[in-house]
């Protein structure tokens, strides 16, 4: 999980445009600010998970981050119609976020 969070956090910071596009319209503020904030949270959670002494804090931050970005995952599934394999995959992955939060 640490590696996945570090990878996604890096993508949020280095290639923010696709993440900006999935920030729901109802979220206040600039989409780019939310993209960077979630990327930093993912980087921090991944780094904390990687160390044995900080793993519990990292797990808490990872779970909170996964819950916080869930509306963007829903928006992504809404924006991509379930008429393609990609759209179906986006829809099918939504319930998979629950075990990720529990694992964290």
C-alpha cells in the first residue's frame, strides 16, 4: 500500500491535469489545489506506512485519504459511461475502496 500511495501521490503532483478533471463541481475552491493536497496526503501516508515506527499514523492517514478522495472516484465513474470496459471497471472499483480503507 505504501508503494501505491507514493506512486499515486507522485502522479498527482507531476501530472495533475487528469486528477483536476475528476474533482466534483460541488467541491469548493480550485481543483488544482485539491489535486495537490490529495497528492501530498498520499505521499505522506505512503512515507509513514513505509516506516515501522510511523506505520500506525500512516495507516490512519491512508484510510482518511482514501475516504476523502472517494467523491472524485465516484465523479470519474459518472463521467465515463458504463458502456465501455473502462467505464465498467471504474464502476466496479468503487466498492473495492471499502476493503482498501479497512486494510489501511
